[in-house]
């Protein structure tokens, strides 16, 4: 990992083990979120390896996941996802704000972060019975099906991202939802 000049690298505290990210990758990712959350303890809220492949289970686990990191490994071994500062929830419209970003590990060790471009002011996250959507205009940056087994990724105006996966339609091998540990819970 190459530290950003003038920026301190924070080694995150985690309560669980990722089945997708190495500790170096997790460190890169956590150092990309707002500083307020970098020093807090991160926990695994949902994993298809641990909790099974269930959209309702993921959303139930996401009820207290604010902020969150959604981590995906596709069938081509690409690793990518989204950071959101509001919890995932059913909504009839987009929600979230400019802190939301997409990210990927194309070379497996160095993170690429795709921040909000300011070109639209509301197309961050959308959660409905079809799945999870992040970014839009004209295409979504990342979409995950409600079956949690496949998804799509395209360049989008919200984040000015390239396609995160190897191909537009991808199969999900592993998916995890991480959040900061609530200090009021044991």
C-alpha cells in the first residue's frame, strides 16, 4: 500500500474476518471513508458465506449498518463495492448524499475510489424489491439483484466510474456488508 503524501494511514480495528478482502485491502478501503469513521471498530454485519444468500436477511442486518461498506467479489475475482453513509432501506426514491462512493481493486492491492461528481444531486442509492442500485444517469454504476447472485455495472454520471466488474453482467461469488460496531451493543 502506498500512503498518500501528508496523509496518515489508519490501521482499522475489525471484529471479524473478511472472506473477500485482505487486511491490506481493508486498510486501503477504510482509509478512503470519511476520517470520522476510520478510527472506529468495523464489524461484519452480513456475509453470504456466513448468513446464506438472502436479500431480506441482508436488509435486516443493514437496519443498523450506518455507515456501511458493501464488498463484492464476482466470478472473475474482481473486488469492488460501495461506501454509503446512510443505511440501506426500502425507498420509493433515491437517497444518500455526496459522501457515497464506488470503489474497486482492479490490481488487487491499490484501491480506486470514484467519488460523487456533483453532476446530479440525488442519484446515490436506491433499494427496492428488485435489488440495490448505486448511481445513475444514464446507467447505474452498480446494481445487485435481490437474489444476491448476480449484478450489473456500467459507467455512470453520478460517480464517473468505469465498469467495476470484468463484464457488464456478473455473477456474485461473495458479498459482505460491513459497518462500524455500535459501542452500545455487546
